[in-house]
C-alpha cells in the first residue's frame, strides 16, 4: 500500500507542476497588455453559455484540484505517525 501512496504523491506532484506550467505563463501573458484582444474576443463569442465541452473541462479541472488537495492532506496525516 505504501507503494501506491508514493506513486499517488508523485502523480499529484506531476499534475501540479503541469498545471502551474500552463497557468503561470497564461497569467503573465494576460497581464502583459493584450487585454484589448481578450475583451474583443469576449464580445464576439456567442451567448450560448459553456456548452458541454466547457462544462466537462470545468469538472475535470475541479476534480484534479480536489484530488491534489486530498493527496496533500493524506500525506500530512501519515507523516505525523
């Protein structure tokens, strides 16, 4: 069981690193000035809501975040023993 826990922690670390590697440059790009382009793209999009793909993507991202938090909490709990 310890083997699975170690691999779970490694997988959580990899997913965290990948998500930070994606979101940090995107945030820096968004803050660097092409805000007008983003505003223009938001004005032109159709008013249909997220759609099924957007909702599925949102659920996947929330699931990954919850999984990472659970792995971190489980790791802290097992380290105290």
